[in-house]
C-alpha cells in the first residue's frame, strides 16, 4: 500500500516555494541583480548607471546597503566616477584606501543622503540642508543650474536631476561633497584677511565660545575694516586689544546666536545679537548699526562646523554715546552737564568732529565755586566765563592716555595751553594743578578723561 500524503503537506509546498522565490528576489534586489528590468531602489539605479559605479562600490564598503534599499524615501546627491577620481587626487588616496576607510567613507556618503524625497522643484535654494550625517550644505541657483556648497566651502554642480527610484530620488553631482572640518575660529584663522579679528577674539577670551557647538553667525570684519576703525577711534591696535571690555562689547555685537544664511536674513527687521543690541540689514546687504553707521556685506555664507560667516567691510558698533550723552550717563558730571547746556555747547560736543574732554567732577566744580567766591547759579549765568573755562577743557582730536604728549604744551579749543606730567597731573595756565583720576572713557565722537579739579586759562 502506498503511503498516505496528508493534504496539509501538499498545501504547504507551493507556499514554501513562494517564500524561497521571494527570498531569492530580495537577495537579488539587494545585490542589484535579478531578471527584473526596473530597479527597485536607489542603489540599483546607481549600479545600473556606468557613471556611478564607484559610488555603488562605496555604499557596499561602508555597509550602507541595508539602509538604502529600505523604504526610504531618500534623496541621494550622487557623485560620478569622475568626481571620485578627483576626490582621490585631492585627498592623496587610492581607491582601495578610500574604500577600506569605513569611518571616512560612512561620514562622506551619509553627507550625500537626505532622509526625504526632495525633487528639483522643492530644493530650498540658499537655505541650509541637513543630510543624514548631520551638518549642513546648501544649494544655490546659478541661472538655470544648481550649485552645491559643502561644509568646506567647496562647490559641486548638479549635472542630472530627479532620477527616480521606488524609494527615492537621485541628483548626480560632479564633485564629492565633504562635511565641515573647521569651526568658526579655525575658519577665520585660515583666512589672512581676518588676522586682526582672530587677534581680537583671542584678546577678548571669546575663542572658546566661538569654537563651541553653537551654532553662531559671525559678521566678520576684514583687517582693512579694523584699520579703518582704529583711525576712526584714534586708537592703535594694541590699545584696542588691551581694552577687553570694549573689545568684548564690539565683537559680541557681530555675533548672532543661530546659524543664519544669506537667504534667511530678515531684511529690514531688527536683528538681535549676542551682545544684546540690534542692527538691521537692508535689501542691498548693507548693515546699519546702533550709531547709524553703515557696513556692507561683501561675501556671504562661508560655512563652518558650528555656524556661518558673512564678511563685512566695516566694524559695526553697539550704541556708543557721544560726549554729552556719556557725561549725562554719569552722575559725577551733573554740574558739568549743566554748564555745557548753559554755555550752549551741547551741539558742538555732540557732533562728529572727534574731541577730547578733560571732565571735572561735581566735587571739582564745588571747589572752583569756593575758589572764585561764586554760587553755582552765578557761574552758570556768566556765559562768557563759562564758555572760556569749558572750552579750555577740550582738545581737538581723540587723544587717549597713551597718546598724551607728556611735558609738552597742549593747545585747547579755547586757545590756551596746559601741560600733563608723567604723573598724570595737569598744570594749567595759572600754574594750578589737577589730577587725571580716570582715562579713556570712549565716546562715539571722542574720549573723556576725568579731572579732580577745574583747570583755568
């Protein structure tokens, strides 16, 4: 008698055969083989294209095949074989060495993949694009063409777009993209045009902050911009770098607490800085600072690992008071302010012409009133005397402490002279002496030195 075959066994045979066939199909799909004409994923598309064979090998070598044959969707910026050949020359590697360096390969390849389907029409032109590896790159329009800028500020052209696969899209590029390998400080250090900026960042102890994760946006003045500022303020580079408080205020006014590419700049709106004050940028990429001064953005979107740099041709400044505003802000100069107002000198001391004011305190004025036998009201009412005395305390130009000509006659706006000794004591035209008790208070139109006595012509 022949053995009895159970119906359940018969019913399982076709199913098992179907599973085996499905498994074989999946294996062939992963390998890019099989008898199908239509590729089932982005990797198969790359394998079937003779111009992207090295990329397909690199995906295998990096162990990224299982991910990229998944459901996705993905967008792959696919370097051609010629692009890989150029990269090998750039990095001084052989193809074998590159394919053997799995860590490098993985980092580079994931930098070319987006975790969504982004067709040509949906590319966020000029805005940061975040690949699977982290970091950013951007795509700009150059006429009808698209140009990719990577994290190292290298550029690649997109040579073919919207190549479809069931799990994504492919855009072919003529250069391998590389993620950023320098932070903002290192990027500035690598550019000779930013040597003074780098010195200033170090002097202000900001290098650590600007090397941290961020992200930040830095509006970076060139050396020529710093040279113009030194002339404007009447300072030497050494004097500026030594004034840490001023330096910190100025530098942090150039930094935003986020990465803001050119395309994201809120034109015409106040832009808040790390320093706390705002500036604005118009449609012509001109910055207006808190003092109404203007700077031009001459280059944009220099990418770094922790942010972006925009190059500017003038150092911008947070609100710096003029000489009168500076005096008003300090209670010890209240009588001086009254005197300036009574003498009608507010306009002259608020103008753009740089001046140096040797500013007597309230105590100094009180001592003068005793010396002259006058009341404050009588002094303030005597405009000719007040004008003569006040203009004797003003010197043309911005004369910081280090620039004071020791022992030499110093000519005042009043026309008379006085001298300053090495001990920072002034001898006036009547051989009276006054001590300089504080120096180098910066105003937008000059500098103030504090006196403990009113000097007289």
